């Protein structure tokens, strides 16, 4: 694991989980090493203790790294009502773009909404988005102009939405409905919002799909 400071004007710290053995002394500037692909992982809501060490992010990372894909798990900068956090996710994707041939994007809950927003091109420069995106229990919107359901229409890469049928925390139903209309890959779990006791299964479902898509 390598510590990374994501460029972009906000204090965004990340951990790069490596999919292959690398030199432990490799510098942050050289991070990205031997793997051809990397998945950027967006944590849940930072004001509800969401962070890069989230159990679901780690479970996905374990599947990815076992398959030789790197995973960049990051913490958001100072709270900015979703706008700065969207920029953080976009900047993390840009960091990975400079170092890898293929870049995936994954997020859980609040992070799932951000992943769909970034993949849909909201506020992004052309050709800077991910090659695949997976959203776990995504909430539908963070603000009127941060609407993941609307952004999904513009997602051009392979996309996956994973949700729990007993989730009464996030407003995920509009996302799933739009995903069905767009023929987005859907995976359903008999679980609550936090997928209690099912993190390894979720990690396998998301990680395997991302590896195949990348």
C-alpha cells in the first residue's frame, strides 16, 4: 500500500492498494507501477464517518488486487455539500488516468452517487472519465444539480448498480429504475444499506465485474 496526495487544490489523501508486488520504496510520484488498470474507490458520506477504510471499499479492493488491478481508495477534502467531493473524485480519476491504461470508478452510498455523476460527465472534461463504473447502494441525488439519475443517461462506459432490497437509508430506487431502462448491469442483494455480514460477497460481485469490464 502506498500513500498518495491527490492533486487538485484540496487536501485529498489516498491509499493505493497494489495488485502486484512492487518496490516498497517506490515514491508517490512513481506510484502506478506494473498494473495496467486501476479502480478509484469513493467512500460514503464524510459527515457520517465515511472514509477510505470503509469495509465495503476494502472488500472490493481485495478482489481487485488479487486479480492484479490496483485500487486507489481516497478521503474527501473539506466538506463542500457534494461539489468539492465530486471534484475530488474527478481529480482522483485524472491521477489514475496519467498512470494506467484503463481506469475504473467505484463508490458506495454517497460515493456511489458521485461515481455516477463523474462517469456521466457532470463537470468533467472530455475523455477524462472512467472506462467502467460501479455504484453500490447509490443515493439518487445530492442536490438539484447533482443528480445521478439524470447523469446516467450520459454514461458511455460499462456501468453496474448494486443495491440491497432492504435498504431504507438511501434513495436508491430511482437509480435502479433508470438503470433498468438503460440496460445497466444490476445486482440485487437481500440486504440493508450497509450489507451487514455480506461485505465479501459484495466485494466479489463488484470487484469481479470491474475486472471483467476493464
